[in-house]
C-alpha cells in the first residue's frame, strides 16, 4: 500500500510539473523573443494575418495578428503626425511673415461709405454653420493627434480626460451639421466657382496680394477663393466618407479598410486646418473690409470694385443684388 501511495504521489507531482512546464515554456519563449525573431515570424507569415477559429458568425474576430497594423501605426503615429505638425507650423509662420512684410491689405481709395450686398442671409448661414462646426471639429481632431504630447503635460490627467471625452462627442455629433453646411455652400456657390481665363490672369498678377496698387479683375469669387471652395468641398467629402466609416466600424469594410479610412481622415483633416487658417487670416486681419462680407453681408463699394470689379459691374447692370 505504501508503494502504491508513493507511486500515486510521484505521478501527481510529475503531472503538476509537466503542466507547469507546458504553461511556462511558451511564455518564457515569448519573453525571450527578440525583435529579429518577431520580424522573422512575420516574414514567415508572408504578410498574412494569424487567424484562429471562432464559433460566432463574426469571422474577423478570429484574426489574432495583423502584420499590416504595424505599418499603419508607424505611418499614422509617425509620418502623418510629424509631417502634419510641420505643415501647421509652417502655415502659421508663413502667415505671420506675410503679415510682417506685406501688412494689412487696405482699400486703396478708402471707404466710400456706400455699401453693396455681398452675401444673402442663407449664404451667411451656410458659411457660419460650416465655420463654427469646423473650428470645433478641427480642435477636437487635433487633440487626438497632438493632445497627449502638447496638452497633457500642462493639464491634470482628469481635466485632459474630461476635455477629450467631450471633444469626441462634439466631434461625432457636429459632423452632421458640418456636412449640411458644406452641402448648402456647394449648392449655392458651385456655379460661381468654375475656373475660367479671368482666374488665370488673377493668378498671373498674384491676386493683387503681393503688390500694392494691383487689382486684377474678378467675378463674385476670385481664383484664390475658388481654390478654397474646391478644397473645402472635396476635403469635406473625404472627411465625411472616412469619418463615417470610423464612426460606424466594419459596415462594408474590414480592418484594413478601417486603417485606410483613419489615414485619409487624418491627412484630409490636417490639410483642411492649414487651408482654413489661411482663409481665416485673409478674411479677418489680413484684408480691410473683408470680414463685412460674411459679417453683415454688406461690403463697401470701393472694396468691392478693387477686389471683385466684374461682380460689381454685373450687379450694377442688373440694378440689384446678386442672385
């Protein structure tokens, strides 16, 4: 009996040691795995994912390792973040340098005191709906990319968390009125933003921005404004499509599609912020009388004649405001 008990104890101990080794050995091997080993493993996979078997209908949940995710992370957190940060910094520096060198673009013949209607109420509504939403969307989006490195060090973790959570909600919900605003602007202004030979002359003369006393002719929108218009419309389209793919994940796409959507959203967002910074500058402190166009909708006649002479002639010929 003692011998039988000894054997049973010995077998139990051996079984326990074997089980412990079976659990510990793979973990030890993973702990000792070097980046070279990991790269070799991924090379053996030939870029394909590591998958397992699942009993639920959602087949994508069986993907354990997706090697492309590493490339996406490097591009998203490395290249896009670095280049985007430099783009925004260079934009701000360039605008500051332009202001220092050129100064504020004033109305050459002074304000006449007489005004002409530049934009109707519906046009200003579409503009400000889009503008207000974009400012919040842009700030909350930049927080996702740069908030942890720029804001978190100077804020408490609790305050940063609360701000980021609110920003995420605002980002999601304000996307809908933003798209509505861009759609309204496209419907109202697309016929005025078709490029023509007049715009080529406007570009040739630098839009009158680089040299005092130069006022190239322009219709309701000049060449520069047309570029802004199309960048906003096409950029908003890219942001909307990619953003709603991210907001409603895996509807009609896989993880690779989600990663592509995130890259498109980040790149389009940063480019749009840079473009709008230039637009805000020229429409506020950069040009005298420009803000009135979207403020009251009425602009001084001398301002209109200097910057949109063909539009003024058209309005005067019809004896009424632009349709």
